[in-house]
DNA sequence: GACCAGGTCCTTG
DNA sequence: CAAGGACATGGT
């Protein structure tokens, strides 16, 4: 919470940026980011990609189409992502929120970030990480995503704040550049997958990537 | 077969 | 509030 944590986070961000540079992350239009954000919950991205292709093949890759789609068909398309029944409900809930509260995805673009975030969090099945993913990657807002990986990485450096604290910490440290928000999150995931196996996280970032 | 994956919700203590 | 279980398929 103090300056010490800010410096550590700043250092991590700089190290990762220097190590990975600019990388492509989470392509897709706003609808597909919203869908992918739900599908990727506790699931590998490769499985999500497969499901997204399957949805697209059936013309179910938009909020509008999901709104009126047959739930069983959605379930079939996203089965490979696991939790497919509950995720189908969540997609339906998000599509319903979009329709009832805004009328279209384009209308959502006009909503201020905080209001949109509150609306998304009101949807059952959308928590902080999913909401921030949608805001950051789908609507290009300055809302940093804290996931399990990010939490694990900063913990290796002795930053033990909880997710809500981490979010504001990162948002204080990062430049006011939306692209930096996206890149930094991408770097966190990339690094964690490479070095932070659950078993031995002892080799922390400061060791693997010497500042 | 065991264990984990870019979470979230619900129930208990 | 913290902890534990449920949701489910696919890869190592």
C-alpha cells in the first residue's frame, strides 16, 4: 500500500515490458471479447478459441444472436471449455443485460467506464476479473485486469495486497495509456505461464528477468 | 489416475 | 471476512 509496493510493481512492469516487448493479445471485436471473457473463466485459452470458432460457425458469435439462441445449441458449441451449462447461462445473462439495459453493444460504448463496470458486475456470473477484461479489451477502457497470475507474480516480490488493492495500485503505477493496460496484462499471463508453475514459484521475476 | 486451467457463486464457521 | 465445494472438459 505504500511506496514500496508501487516501486516493486513498477519494476515488474518494466521488466516484463522489456523482456516481451509488444505482443498480440486478445484479438476480436467487442462481442467476441465479451463472449471469450466468460468462456475463459478457469479454462485454457486454446479451448476458448475452439469454442469461439464453433459459435461463429453457427452464427452465434454476437450478443444479439446469443440473446435469442437456443441454449442447447450454445451448450454444444462451448462444451470444450468446461462448465458449459453454467457458462451458457452466463452468456445468456450478459446478452440479456446488453439488450434490456442498453439495446445494443454500440450503445454500451457511450456508457462511462464506472457505470458500465457496475452494470457488468450486476450480471450473475460476471465478477471483477471478467468485468475488467471486457472493459479493458472489449471497450478499450482504462480498467486494469487482476487475475490469479498477476496476484501470484507480485506476491513473489512480497506484495501481498488483495485484488482490489492491486487493481488501484497498478492503475496508479501504469501510464495513462490504454494500450499499456492491455500489454501489461498480457505480459503477466505470458510470464506466469512460463515461470510460475504452481509447485515452485520460488524463482521469482527478479531472478528470471534481472531488472 | 491425479492435478490444473486467464473465475464466480453459494454456503459455513 | 476466510475457506471450501460445485461447476466440467481437456491437456500433461
